[in-house]
C-alpha cells in the first residue's frame, strides 16, 4: 500500500512505535524511511506525563531522531485548549511533569486551591487525597478538562490502567463529565494543521487503537492507517461502522 500525497504522517506512540520500553522494529524502520525522503513524521500521543524532551530521549534510545515541534502530546494540546478557551484561568492540575511543563510554557498559573479549571492527566503516584482535592474543586464549580480518556495503556507487561480510569472515578464521584482533549477528539491533529498549514488531504493518522487513533483521524476528516498488533485487532476493526482508510499488518507493509 502507498500514497504519495501525504506530507504529514502523524504517528501514535504507545502501541504503534513502541510498547512500553520495547521498540516496534517495523515502525522504527518506517520512520527511518520517511526521514530519508525528507518527511519527518509527527508524534501524536495521548501520554500526558512526558515532556517533549523525555519523548525525544525515549525515541532516541530506539535510534529515532525527533524534533520538538514534531511532538504533540495531550498535555500540550490541553494547555493550548485551556489558554484558548479560558484565557487567564487559574488551573489546578492532576498529573506529572509533562502537563506541568506544558502549562508553564504558556504562562498558565497553576494553583493548589480555588481553581477556575481542573486539568487531569495521568498521575502514577496518585492517592486518595489527590483525587479528593480534584473532586472538591470540580464540585465547587471548576471546569473539568481531561487530557485523555484512555482506559488502558500498552506496556511491555501488558495493558495498564490509563488516565481514563481515574477520570471516570472523578466523573462518577462528582457527576460532572470532563471536556476531553486527547484522541479520539481531534484537537491534537487540529493544532498540527493550524500551526503548519497542511491541507487535510496531506495528513494521515497512524495507530493501533481504533477507539483513539483511528477515530481521531476520522473525526478530523483525514485518512487513517490502522496497524495490527496493538490494542485493536483487525477482526475488531472490521466490525466497526466507520472503517480506516487503510489496514496494514505492520508499517513495513506501507510503501513510500
């Protein structure tokens, strides 16, 4: 399979380029082939915990060179969304360094009480008190934004609880549904297009998870490539009402 019109290859990371600490060799080779012909891909991830520097370092450990402007995380997109929709808002965050750095980069004030907005990303050191504080803030009227609603995240150990698992807990407790920014919403792709001026027919979203990666591309109105071996099997994908543009066993099957 091939398409010579794509200029912006948007790659999911977890489950598509690597699984936890293990690279997917076909994806690494695919990225190398892209770069050889002058098409540096975008890395579009729902992972809100990592900073662009950390993403770059992880990719570099697999032999992949990535530039800062080619990395779009759900933390970066959530900070952009907050700045755009709620200018001047004070934010209480639930998350890790990636979200904190994204907020600081846009001069968004982070507070520990009386926030206008709560932004919730994954926090792997969470505890009952942290979750309680977020719930209390939302009950007091703070806008509830979630970086993503991923139920599970791939790792070398298997599927682990994702941010969506904690978001659902807070939603259940408060009765307030969050504004979701990450995939399958199309904000991450929209910011890439807005910043670089691509036409939609020049963009393609690649991923292993139908319910996040592929749906994000479909909702944004661009072509999609589903790669087998990750969260959603080919058999499950074929049962979906809206099909990806392309299905491939691995990225070695995609010809440039």
